[in-house]
C-alpha cells in the first residue's frame, strides 16, 4: 500500500504543494528519499523513523521509498518531516484517511516525536487556501500565523501521536482562532512619537515631505544631533499599514523565520530595519544557495535605515541601485531566478567629516580633519547612489533651550493626517498609471504633472546652471516640489515649492562641490 500526504515547501516567498508518497516492499530495512530533496531534507528520514518509534508506533522492516513530488522541484525544508511520517504510517496501515487531498500537513519532528515550529507558515497558509485545502495541520507555535487566513481550518499539534490521534478521530483539537478585529486595533500602534524629538523643526518638515511622496532621505549632522531618533520615528508618520500590506510584509518575515516575534503572528506596524555597517551584500540584498530575502526585502512596505552611510562597504551600497529604481530584487542562480519585493523608503545618515564636527559650533569639538581625509570620507558614497536619494537635509546640534523646553511640535498622528491627504491626492492622480506616489513618476508623468510657471523655470534654471545638477537630480527636484504642492493642496507647482525642493539637495550644494 502507498501512503500519501500533502504538504508545502517555500521557494522564495511563495509556497508550493508537495505530495509525500511512501511505498514499502519486502526486504532489509532501507529508506530512500527521492524527488530532488536536498541533503538536509534527505536527513529527515532518520528523524522521522526515530520519531515514529519513540511515539509508540511499530514499522515493519521493509525497503521504504519516499517520493517528494513534483520531482523537478528542489525541496529544502524540515517542514516535510511530519507529512513524511504520516505517509509512512499510512503505508503501514496504521490508520486511513478518507480524502488526503483536503488536508495539508507541515511540521518538523524531534527524535521523541514532538513537533517543532517551522518557517514560511503564512505563505503556506495562503497557498493552501488557494489550492482549496480544507484543513492545515501545523505546529501549535505557528497556529496563529496560519489562522490569519480566513476560511482555513487550522489544527495546532504538539506531537506526531497527537496528529495521528486527530486524523483517527480519537483526539479532539479545537481549530486555532485569531481575533482579526483585535489585529486591526493594534495595526499602526507605535510606542514612539515624532513629538518626542525636541527642536529640529526643519528636519521634521523634510521627513513629512519624504513620507508624503515616498521619497528617499539622507540626514547629515554631528554625533548626538538626533539622526537615529528621527529615523526611528519615520514609520509613525507614514500612511497606515493596511491589512493586505501587513500580510504581504509578513510573508517575507515568515520565510526569514522572524514572524514568531510578532503579536498574533502578523506584522502590525511598518517594518523598520537598521542593519549594521559591517553587513555583507548578500545579507543586504538577499541570496544564498537557497535564496532567502535580505534586509531590503525585510524593509518592504517600510523603512530601511542605513546609519553612518559612508562606513558601509562601497560594493554593498552599489547593490541598492536596482531595488531603489525597480522596487524588486532579482536573484539568479544556475537552475532558477527568484524575485523578492523591495518597495521601501531608504533613510540614511552620515557625519559631515570623519570626526563628525565640521561646520558645527559645539564647544570643545573643533573639527581636526584634513581636507583630503574629508574628501575620502565623503567619496565613499557614490554620486549615482546620492542621485537616487531625493532629499538631503542637515541636522544641526540641538540647543539647550530646545532640550530644556517641554515637547513641542505636531504629534505623529497629526503629521500622518497631512501625509494621508497628500497621498490621497496622489492616489487619485495615478489611479490609472499603476503607481502610488510622486517618487515613482517617470519622465512622461513628470512632464504631465509638474508644469512650471516662468518664475519656477527661472529659479530652477539658475540652480542647475550654478550647481551642475544631473538630469536625475533635476527630476528629483520636480518630484519633491510636486509633493510639497500636494501637502499644501495646490494643483500647480509654485516657485516656493521649487525653492524648498532645491534646499533639500544639501550634499550637492555644500559638501560634494
């Protein structure tokens, strides 16, 4: 008799159905695993048969062949342990299943038969729902994550014996339930607030513009001026995270094994990732023998913060070009090519010089850096990368008066309300164009939506002639000016919008020339 159980494996951030088949023929005890299983997956046979024995089930001394279909798909997942064990027990007529095609099974087995949690449960649950699977058996630690998908009967199990008991109708296990209303209540519930930042009103304004148009931003200032504090509060003023965006982002974190840290198994606020400057290009962009998402994909629908930008390896920074332009990361291997989503806001910070105090008036902190050292420090960040950052803003040292004063300025909820109004204008403008904000406009859309009057033309021409801006910088200025006009509720771009947008090219104006 052939035992059959359905399961799933993840490739990239998507899940695909796997059929675990087991056949036993007379002979010496041998287990062969076929069907393009990785070496790690082939090792599961030892765990599976140890778990079967230690769960109190006997298996005959046979020659077992375990097939993982389809055979042309690479499998690399410990989540196949439990379905393989079920297939073996079905093969040995331990119990029967009326219709295996309606039950999906995932879980890693320990040697004593207990079930351990696995990664990638959310994309598996989404795929199971799409495949019309009625019931999904998962480790109990993963149950909330899977139960987010409506219409799927999620059965949490703790052991192989409990799984078999439920399939034999000897054990009753309540289906996992998630209160979706409570999830909606905690969506966008931030412990931080922009009002916590004292002073820095010009920087807060720049961050509001960046959030309203989806623009990338870099902050330049001395140590202790509040760059990191400001960056961590940027997600609090971005548009509210919608449920479909939360599921989309959680899928990526689930595959990376990070969803276990989320309340109710789902990401409830826009992600904020801040990798250390020693990160490798593979860790940043994603990859590996079996490609996994990197930091840029984990920042999808949120913020990627690169603190001390010049300290990152130049080769690492250069790999950011494709995701910044296309919103995706493509990883090619000999056998296949995978694409990960990477629509994020890039926020970076840097000092004006190696010591950090050039141009500041902080007592006892005079800049001692030589001109050559300063230029080498600044040139670690390439011009093409800076061209892709729309807004450059200086972050001055906070004065004592600001530090001693009570919190002032708008709260995050008030800033977000203005951002939402500007985004609503952009949504209506681009509803037929397939884009969502001003930062995504192409040349044709710039000509259509960024019409300038004579005063704006003269102001922009004067700035470009004096500063030698590239064509890409010209487009960035127009995009930012369009966002500033949207924040003010204006249909046309005025000269003051162009003037403010030009002020947000600090590095072009002061440091790199």
